[in-house]
């Protein structure tokens, strides 16, 4: 596992995260009441100090009431304002030393503000949903909110028994007492804070296909009245899983789940081992199948192999976009070259002022980044040829599984598989703004 963290704050979100330490495990115990939208939580966070003594540090947490903060079993001094929980231990933590923080909080969770509107915890008409990319995780739990700081998670959620709780990872136990049920999930794989998804609602759970011996269990959690449509719209997801494992390498987690909410969502949202779709993405005619493929591909590109900071988001979105085209090509739809040509025509009619390698915060979710990212991957395929391109992708997901990477990491990796130097290709497609000619072939 290769983790390449930035030395300083994320340039796009300098108020989020603290590079002076890293977390290796979160243990979250939550109690949620949907009616009043009331959340009570306790977090036990196991972390390791960086190379300098840690006299104080911060977690990100939204506007909750803090019930107490302890560090290594002792009460700690803290301040909490502006989404930052600053903690000062009794004496500085030695460089490289392990420490444990415990935080208790309560209140009414709500999305945190961002340039894209509210992110994170969203109260639904009957339940709740968490979609945090890129900075919504502090809307419901204290965390070191930087994508490269990946940790394992144990999450326990107690809620009224009429509701199901779904999060990424393996369900360990489900225990009912009186009118409440406690759901306990384990996500052992390293996980970025924004990728911890959560859905609480009245869902029916169905198995998507028979995984067979050694296969990946795939479940859908859906409102009962959408069962027929979801069964058709996600019918080919098991085939996608087989194809992507062939092309990208073994699925990096234990299980995969999809949640379809009662309400509409602007776009589906990936989480680790989990994807969240709105009712508007279900039509019974596979009208959103490319999005099903896109979100599944993120389990390799973005979730298992994550970005070191948000400047490199094209690595997530460009590779997932190209996975859409590969699925189309291999499932009887339009080949990737036709989809690439359509994307090129679209981009040629739009402003050419976006730089993939560092698009800026305002443009990190621009549609042009997705399309140009997919075109860049197609250009690489044409330059390498399939006999080198697909081994390159499998090597990428294997070498950096569970880690965090940069654009330069990818350039160096691709060069090992290329028959000719690739610097000019990356200069044109990734580091420059002008749109290069459509790749031949």
C-alpha cells in the first residue's frame, strides 16, 4: 500500500484535515431518532502523531453540543468553533507515538455548507442519508477530514426497529431490544472520511444475482414499491462486476451494496463498498445504467485507490468515466472509440480553460473534467495498446490498493508499461488546457 499524503493542508480545503497526525481506526457509536432528527454519538479515534511533537491538533466536526473530550483516558482541553474541534493534550504527544481520542457529541445533524450546497447528513422525508463528497463527513462525526488519511471503521447505529441501517462494510450483528435495533458494521479496508456512507430508511433488501463460491455479495436496499424497476435497472450489475474484475483486478472490498432512496438525488454518490441512488435513477428501462457502471468503477478508482488531495480528482472521475465506455463496449453498446468521439465533439464546443491536473476547487466537479478525463484514458489506451493498457490498470489497482496517489504517481506508473515516452501525451491532455486532437483508432 502506497500512501502519499500532502505535507500541508489540502490547497482546495485548507480548513479541513490536519496533516500533523494520521488516524488508523474510528469506532463510532451512534443513536439516531428520525422523527426529531436527533443524533447522539461517541467516537473512539486511534491515531499516530507525525514527525513533530503534537502540542495540539484538530478534528473537523460541525455544530454539535460536545459532551466531553478525553485523550488517552484523561479529560482534555478543547475548543469547538467554526467546524473545528481543537484539542490540547496535557503534554505534547511524542513524534510517532500512538494516542486515542474520545469525543461525545449530540444535536440535530444537517448538511455542512460548501460551494455545491449542503453536503453530508441529509434528513429525508422518512429517514436519513449521508453523501459527503468532498467535505461533508464532519456533518455527522468528528474526523480528520482529508482524503489521504484513510482508516478502518467500526460503526454501531441504534435506531427505531422499523428502519434499516446500511453502510459500507460487513454487517457483524443486528440486535433488537424493545423498540430499537442496533446495527454494527465493520469496514476493515482503509477508508477516506468522505467515503463513509450511511442510509437509514424503510428498505427492503434483495440479493443482486448469485455471487457463487468466492464471488462478491451484492445487495440492493430499496423501497418495496421500486422492487420491479430496480430488479431490471440493476440486473446487469453482476455482469459489470465480473467484467471490471477482469479488466481492473479483484474487487477491493468484501461486499458491495446499493441503496435507492425514496427521494430524488441530483447525481448518484459513491461511498466505500456502497453507492447511493435516487428514485429518479430508476425507470425500469435501464436508463441510468451508465451511472450504475460509473459508481461501481469508483470502488477501484477513488475508493480503494484514493487521491492524496483534491487537485487529483480527475484520476477518480476520468477512470470511472472510461469504465462506463468499457462497459458499453463489452455489453453490446457503442464502442469506446465512438463514445470518445462524441465526448471530443462536445468538449470542442466548450471553453478550453480547464487543466485536469489541477482544475481548481470551482471546477473539480465540472462535466468537462469527467469527459476530458475519459478521453485522456482513451488516449492512453491508444498509445499503449490493449496488451499493455489493461495490465497497466490492473497493476495500478494492485500496487496502490488501500493507498492514496497523485497525478505524478500515475504518470510514472503508466511509463513503465508504455512502448514510447508518455510525457508529451500527459503534457497535452493533463497539464495543458487546449483540447488535443481525437486519438486515432
